[in-house]
């Protein structure tokens, strides 16, 4: 089919200077408002947010969770003024969640604190509406919904129902409680949301001898990240509610045997935001690792669909899932959306990427017949498909995938179908580990963005590097894209295309734990915009953005001190963009919802969505 190029657009704002304040910055002519910060009630079951940290676990179950991350706007009947906003709540800040931080009494975390923390994680579905130019939550809407680290979910695909996931909660292995550390996101052509489970492994502990697949994902060896397991054996505990986070094999009777609990985590989870009674479903065929987002290829009738997901850890891999079913455009109109999800996401082939030096690449199938190390097949090494999927990273090691510099988000160009992925940074890429063609810089503190083009029907792709992060003053080997003070960037993470072909790039320098590179020492985290050409325009594996054309990479937004910028959602008419401010330490200012007001004094910080509009109501960015 002939692909129509998008109507040409040009960026119509001036690139912002560096900024380090306790407020957000937007270009002249734009406004930004704080929207749905953590603790904002979704219904009458929650008390208003309490400035002293005194909300209850029940309040959090009925309010916005903490640490907003991946996000998508689902228009209601195509509207740009009413829709459902799906928002991930990646993790928590115990200092601001509780009145004075986490407590432990005689080695145990208090049950109410743990329940509050569990309920502050997960996903929110929020019915939102714009009236008189301003966005509001539709309080008590039947669509408003929270998924937490305790919500019952289905396990579908090849791992569902196997011995790997049988627990006292689900003796037949078809369900698990909770989704955890939901970072990047995706959505589907049939109107569902996909939330990605990233750093879930650290919430579990196995103090015994860990099998290879647990070592490979980083299950805690001494304690869970928040010590949730220490709340076990409280008289109020419901069926291993807390005990399940300790997966050590104890030899106790089967009713308390939680050794398999963590095997129910590490997946892409599909949610139907339009059906409040639907059950979130973990799609195990798409692999088990530290999932970061999920973008799909441009759907073509009669062809399989491809979904791409990074695994965000140093030297981890990039994956592609290709559906067995071929795309039927009528499925985009069906209302049994999770049945459509089952059709495309439960059966198919998972691949992992190998990049070649000449700008080509191969997708290596993680199926039994694929030959890996020592001439052995994946079946020889792992057995059946459920075993391969449980230890996806181990299988990818075995077939010789290319270790990358922390693969974060993916985004698909709306017309040419090129796939972009952020490689956020890798400070452990030292002389011993060496570089490889798609990760060509040692001590890659700045990260880069790679892109490729493939066809779901073949296992080949072509690739190049779109832009190298760098500070403006770096030497030519570091600043390969010729960035300036007006667009220097490091640690690209969140990524989104709008349908006009504008690519929005967000950064996460982790500056809440120190400003560890020269960009982070010059400016807070930010969102930039650029209008890329097609991959075919590039000249091999050099940077596509370079000194001769980098003026079109412009800084659109700078966040408050210490916060990461993440999550991208846009209305169909481009007049409202939603993004998330994650882990600020002294923002937003009390007494105003103007996101650009810098805090004076000290406030209880709130991760929050920010909605950006043009003061004249026009389309954003152009
Ligand atoms: Fe949660 Fe990879 O960022
Ligand atoms: Ca994050
Ligand atoms: Ca991220
Ligand atoms: Ca990150």
C-alpha cells in the first residue's frame, strides 16, 4: 500500500534554555497545570489528600497512586475534550507517602503502612473531561479504577496454567495478585492499554539457593525492596497477602508455599479501560523480563502484528513479539477487547535482536528449534516454551543477542513505520566489556536513541543511530550529534510520536540520586521535540542528527528539580499534551495548580501529571 506522507509540519516554538528551579518551564504562549497528583481522590471512598501524609491505605486504593509514569489518552468517541487517561504508578517514595517515612517495629513493617504502599503502586484509569478550557477528573465516574500490587489478574499465554505459577491463591495457575513497578506503557490497535512490569524482581526475596532464572532477573537475596514480606503472620493477613513476597522454599505445607509467586510477574499486562468489570491480563507469550514499554508496528491487513519491548538493565536486550494471527481491521471496532487481545497476544513468536556492524540486524526466535551456544537448541537447554519464557533473559543470552545500553521506551513513526528506542545510558560499558556497533561509546553516561525498520513477516531489519545524548561542551567523540546548550540531552527514556510525525523525547537522569553527568549538572530533566525523516534517509550507522541539522531538535519543556519527565499522551486535535513529573522532591507549590510556579519553602512532594495547552487553545508544538 502507498503510505501517504503526513501533512508537513514545522516546529513553531523557540527552544528553551537550561533550567534548574522547583517549577516547570514551557515556551512562551503555553500554559501548564498540575493534574491528578498522587493522593487525588477518584471517588467518594477516599478522603482528600492530606498534606501531613495521614491518608489511609483505603484512601490510596481510591485515589491516584504514586510516581506516575507511562500513560495513554483514550478518547471517548474520538473526543479531544473527554477521555480515559491510563496512568502507571511505578514505585513509591516512603518519605512522602507516610507522615514521617517508613517505620519498622521489632523487625516488622506495620500492616497498614504496607497496605498503603501496595495500593500506591499499579495503574489508574481516570475519566477526564475538559470544560471551559480546563481538564478535570470526573469524580465517581464508573470508569475510574485502580489496579494495585494486590489486584487479582489473569495469567494468559504459554505460562498461564503451568506448574510455574501455581500458588495457594491460584492452585490452577491462572491468576496472580497485583502488577508491580509499572514503568513504560503501550496501547493496542483495538483500544486497550498495556502496562509494563519493570523492576518487580526487587520486591521479592529468596534467602535460599536461587535457581538460574531468579538470579538472572535479580530477585532480592536478603530482603524485599520495601520489606513487605515482614508483615506476614499478622492476624489480619489475607491468604499470604504479605507472605507471598518471600518466595524462599521453606518446606511448609502447600497452603503457605509461595515459591512460585514471583513467576507471575515480569510481563506486559493488558487492560481494557472502557470495561470497568474486565480483569487485567498478563500476556506471558510476550516474555518475562524488566519490560519497558511496548510499541506496535503499523498494522497491515492480512499481516501479523509486531510488538517491541526493551528490557531496561545494563547489557540487556530488545525484544519483538510477532502475532500468529494476521491483522483484521474489523478487530479495531470490537468491544470484547480482551478477547481480541487473546487472539493477537497469546499466540505468536518472541524474538530478540542481534545487530550487525553493517546496519543490518536479525530477530532471533526464542522457540525450541533455535540453535544457540554449543550447537544446542533452546529445547535442549530449556525444554518447553513455558520454561523458555520464564527465563527469557537466559534464553536470549543462549542465542547470542546483542547487549544494549539499557533499552527503555519504544515508539513507532506514524507513517513510515520506523521504530525508535531509547538506550538511556550505561556507565558499566567499560573497556573490559567493550563497545558494539549499536552501543559505540564507552562509559555511556549520556545514552542515545536507536531506530530500525522491519517487516513482521521477516526476521531481518535495518538500523541506525538517530541521536547521541551529550553535553554541548563535550569532545566530538562524545557529542557526535553536535548538540548545543539549547538541546543538549542525556538519559533519553520516555518516547512518543504524535500522528503528525513529531517525536517527543523525555529524559530521566536519576538526578534525585545525584547529578551524575554534565547535562544533569546544567539542566533539569526535559522533553524535546523533533521531526525525523525516514530511516532510508540515513547514511549507515552514524548519527542522523548532527551539527548540520540539529537545529530541529528543540527543548519544549523542563521539569522541576530532581524530577524525571515521563509519560506522553495527546488529544486527537493536539491541543492538550499530558506528561508526568516523577519523583520531584519539592514540587508542586502549595496553593496553586500552575505547574510553572516555583516552590518557595518546603512542600510534601507529589508526583503528578502536567497538562500543557497553548494559551490560545491551538495545536501544540507547531
Ligand atoms: Fe522505570 Fe526503565 O525506567
Ligand atoms: Ca520512572
Ligand atoms: Ca523509564
Ligand atoms: Ca529511566
